[in-house]
C-alpha cells in the first residue's frame, strides 16, 4: 500500500475518519453523523448500533508509538469535551433521547511502510 499524502491536517483527519467509519460499518454499525461541532468540542463520528445504541466515536491517528500508544492520546480533558459535546448533540437530536449511549475510541497507526494501517477499536472506552 502506498502511503497517502495529505495537503493539510484536515485532509489527514478526514482520511482517517473515513477509514474508521468504513471499519465500523463493516462491523455492523450505521453512520449517523460526522464532525459535529459545538462550543463544547467536536464529535468525530456518531454511529448507530443495532439495539438502539448511539455510539460516539473518537478517532485518533499516530505516525509511530515512539511517544506512546495511539489510545493514550484520549486524555481526561478530551473525554470531558466529548461527553459535553455528546450531551449537546443529544439535545439537538431528541429522536435519540431513548437510545442507550456509549463512547468508543478507534486508534489507527501505520503497520509499516508497505502495509495497511492497524485499526484498534475499543468499545465502551470511557463513560
């Protein structure tokens, strides 16, 4: 696999969010919303899981593990922002009010220079 070139940080983020979305859809989740912004923060992906569950997904990518694992990038402060943004999202989408909610993290990092990226999906990563 040829490593993609990105013209901006946004294009890099979009690429890895699409990769995560595809991975989750292949696992049976249904896409509902991407890149929800509010004053509290951003939600990368909002997916629906069979059985009336809204899944708020934080997507993280890291070029290497030299400075820690990709999942360590989801700090306490980031979790707080995601929870607040999720609450705001649910207020704006009242039809989801009776759904269960969970917070997942998808960590993506390169396998090597030639292979595809490794995707690590952690369900219920935080509450």
